[in-house]
């Protein structure tokens, strides 16, 4: 795995942490989660800027947004007790399938 993809994993993790903290910040009225939001979104974008040196922007963004959606949804379900209906689960499955197709079959991300 190239370092670009390692930074992409870090960018996704940072973005998921920041987005989860954004919910917990209650409209930036809670200082602790609000600081986490700012720091981790900053880290996410810094990592993504490094990713874009070696990974095409369309591929990087598709993976980042797709996996970010899935992970944030799982955190919302587990931590924030938000319910997921069949349509939500089907949509998440399609997102996962799309990221898998991009990674396994597309040559767009090849260097």
C-alpha cells in the first residue's frame, strides 16, 4: 500500500472523528467537542492534501466520502442511537459496493 493510501486512511479517520464531534458539540456550544472538530478537520484536510500528490482527486474523494459516510453512519447508529431503516442500509451497501468496485476494478487510481 502506497503512502498516499495510508494518508487517505488517516484523512478518513480524522474526518470521521471530527464529524462525530460536530454532533457532540451541540452547535459549538460545548468547548471540548468543538476543539476536537477544528483540530481533526484540520488534520483531515492536511492528510488529504498529501494524498492528492499521488492519488487522483476523483479517486481519493470517492473513497474518502464513501467510507466516511459509512463510518459516520455506523457511529451515529452505535453512539447516538440513530435508527437505520432498510433503505438506509441498502444505500450504505451500495456505497460500500461502489468503493469496492473502484478499488478492485478501476485503473484510475493506478500510478
